[in-house]
């Protein structure tokens, strides 16, 4: 079976009413606001979150540094997608802690995993 991609996972979570995903809802489909550059940067960020989960201390620090750098490639309104992708690689409860490490922003987050 083919592995679920970050964008497939986010689409499932956005549609799931019980999902704790917190994204801008100014448009009917939040994913519609992503440019090609945003999508490529988010793909790289998703890979960094996966690296963080399976790396030694040096690799984990490098993954966080890479996410910090890649955030600049995203439109500011699209940065919450990068935060939500933490749960794609880890758990929903990891979002607040790791997001603070890469963005410096405190965000009140809680919730369960989405079905998908």
C-alpha cells in the first residue's frame, strides 16, 4: 500500500469535523491558498518532521534548523500548515512544544488524532 502524503493527510484532517487542525478558513478550501512554492516547502518541512522523529540528537537539531529556514519560503498565512504537519509525523500533543522551538510562537493547541 502506498504511503499517505502530507497533503492527502491534511485534506482528510480538514474534512474531519473532530480534527484539531487549526488552519485559516478564509477560503472554502484552505489548501487552495497554497502556491507551488508553498507546497514544495511544506513537502520539505514534512520530511524534516519525519527526520526529527527518527534521528539522533544532531539530526534532530538539524531538522529543527531546516524547518526554521523553510518557514521563510512560505507565505505568512500558510505557516500554520507547517505547524499542523508536526502531527503528521508525530502526535497532536507535540505541536505546541515543537512549534515554539521553530517559530517562537506560543499557540494554544489540543485535540485528538484525525481519522485517515
